[in-house]
C-alpha cells in the first residue's frame, strides 16, 4: 500500500510514491508488458486497422520505392566488386533506412546534421549524393570530393548534404551527436529550429558511448534523435545474447527520453515515427529515442559469414515473410500505382545505372597522394606533418618499384615521391 509521508520530498526521486511493500522491478516482468512495436502496413502491404497513413501520393510513393530498390542493387554490385579485390571492404543491408531519410528531407530546415554508422548510404542517395558519388568514395578516386581517398569504403561524408563523415570505431558517433544537439541548443538562431539525428545498431548500443550520449542529451537537454537499427545480430551476436532487457527502447524511459519502437521493415511506419520524433525534438528541445526493429538478411559485411551463427533456412524464410520492399510494392499495387512491367523496367534501369557508375569509377585515377596531409590543420602546415610528408616521399622514391608487384594500388605512386616534395 502507498503511505503518505512528510519526508518524501527529501528523496532524490521526490516524485516517487512511498510504499510499504518490498517490490523489485524489471522491464521483462513489468505489469505493463513489453514495449509495443508501431506498424502501419502488415506483411502483405495492407494498412493495419486504425493505422494512420502518412501524407503520400503516387509520385512520392514511386520515389520511395525506387530508392528502396536502388539500395540492394548497389549493394549486390559492390559486394561482388569487393570479392574481386577491387575495393577493400563493403557493408550492406536492406532498404529500411529510406523511411527515416524521407522524414528528414534535405530541404527540411529542422535538420542540421546527421551522423551515421555504416549502413546509412540510403540517406545520402535520397538527398542526391548519387551512385557516382558512392562509387567514387568506395574506389577513392579523384571524384571522392569529401574523403579524397583517405577513408575506407562505405565511410561516406558530405558537408553539403549535412552528413557527418562516418568513422570506423563503434558508437563514437552517439555522444558526438549529443554534442551537436547541445551546440544547436546554445545557438539562439537555431534553437527550436534544428535537430541532430544519429544512426546506430543495437550492437553499438552495448557500448559505453551509447549511455554517455543518452545521458548528455537527456540532462542538458539536447534536440537529438537517437535512431537505433535493431537488426537482431549486431556483428555476429544474436540479440538475446546481447541484453536481457526489453531491447533498446526500454532504456529510453530510464533517461527520461520520449521513446518509440517501430517496425523497421514498414517504411510508412518509420516515416510516421521519425516525423513525430522530429516534431517532439523541435517542440521540446529534448532528445527522442527511436528503435527500428528489422532483420539483417545479408552478412554483416564482406568479411563475415553469417551462416556461422544462424541457419540459412532462417534467412530464406525472413526474405519471404518480412521483406520491406515486397511489402511496400504490394501496398502500391493495391492502389494501382505499380505493376510487373514497371518493376522489370526499374530493375533493368537501376542495374544499368550502377554498372555504368562502376565502370566510370574504375577508369578514374586515384586521389592525389598529397591529400593525405591536407585538411588536417587550418592555416600553415605544422612541422611534424611536413616531416611525415617528406619521409613518405623519400620512402616512395626508394622502395616504390619494390612494392608495386605486391600492392597493385601503389602503381599510382610511381612518381609519388616527387609529387609529395613539390
């Protein structure tokens, strides 16, 4: 029973009622049950009873669908390119990210910066980054405008499109995003006008950076959307071995953050959830946590064999019963917005576009080696960086011919030593 007491106000959690019954709490055994998953379309593209569709017309639906199909088309080609040894590394995942990209459009003044992990290529494609830009980054050629060949493949960045350059260490982007939100909050011109959005997987949420970012964003507070892609396996660890609680969403209320769990394979549900998350961020200036429940049908990366930790038949079954592309296609067909002929034409056109971009990227020269030492410091080049540049130039002049037979990419460095000294 609840017992009123005059001393309640001195407790750290002063809004907590005083009770005489000893009772422990757990997110898995709570009387309220597990956190529900928001959905708009069922598995065959039919709106769920009572669900509200986002404002969407045929033209916009076609754009959504084309981007969803474009993602796996690019994925498949680059996956094979990596296997051939033409690029060093590649990540890929189904097209569930397009819904959030559509809700955070490039012309939306409320978005200031997005910070991705590895699987957010679809966000950039939605904003007009282009397949040529994707290929240029993966090959590190002269058209890799932002990275200049200095990043490993799939580590995109674009200042023009407000997309922070991806870095390899897991989860470091989460507290960085909270910091961006804090900067927005401190700027009177941007306060209540801009939000930051950070993407990460449920594996990254097991890192301390997740909690540091959530704590910072919730206590200051910061207008930041934390978008967790719970695809079930992180790198190679099933979700049930990663945490005992009710997923990532259960952690949001502990930080006093508005939280929603959404069906990540339902693009319309994701659009609604992220649109509302953005609205809440702008209205309150506080953080919001969105957990998108999805399933990674592909390997974690080209260096991973996912069948070592899950059954092949399980993956094949999920492709059939929970495919986000199929689900949205069925929705479009039910409204007369799509048909088999258009499907074949789209796939043929996209494959041609991707292969054309691939051949172009292969034919271009690599980025200038001197760019290794640019964009590091503003102003005059410091002595230590100049010393390193001169040392590399001397090594290339001395050993370049010896290295070439073993590392084909060093062919572009034949005259690298001289160029570095210029």
